[in-house]
């Protein structure tokens, strides 16, 4: 395999894995020593002919699913995937009720009978 193609595969794979030290960066973007070591391991494994799935499985076995920037949906990660949706829906419901509440007046509407009585009382004033 050409060196440029191998390097591109290594970079793509590095962008899919989270740095265990930095936690908000891929190992490709991180300057941490551990990220550098993982980049070297990925390149060595690719040169040996290992598949991307095998390399990801190796890193996950060593550091856990936390290192996956896009973790799979399973029983351990379902809360991770559902929480943003739940928060969005909760916010939408809150906004809906807030806008509906803004349109409601706190003053009760008078019935026709009450309006007549009020009119007669106000006309009787001296």
C-alpha cells in the first residue's frame, strides 16, 4: 500500500478516536504524549495489515468505549444518545407552555349579565 494512502487511513482513524487525556479532542488533534503514542501504534498496525476494525477494537479494549468519538448505540450508551433528545423535547414543551401562558390574561371576562349590572351601577353614580 502506498505510504500516502496509509497515512490518510491513519489520519481518518485518528479522527474517530478520542484522546483519553484531553477528552475533547481526537487523537489526531491532540498534543498529549498518549495521543502521539496511539497515532504511532495505529500506523504500525496499519503497516502490518490490520484492518481499521481490528485497530479500533484494540484501542477500545485498552481504554474502553469512551475513546470512540461516536459511541455505538447499545445498553451501556443508550442514556448518552437519549439525553440530548429528552432535553430538547423538554425545552420545546417549556417554550410552548411559556408562549401559551403569555397570551392568557389574568382578568376574568365578564358575562353579559355582569356587564349590564356594571353599566347600571356606573350610570347610577351621582
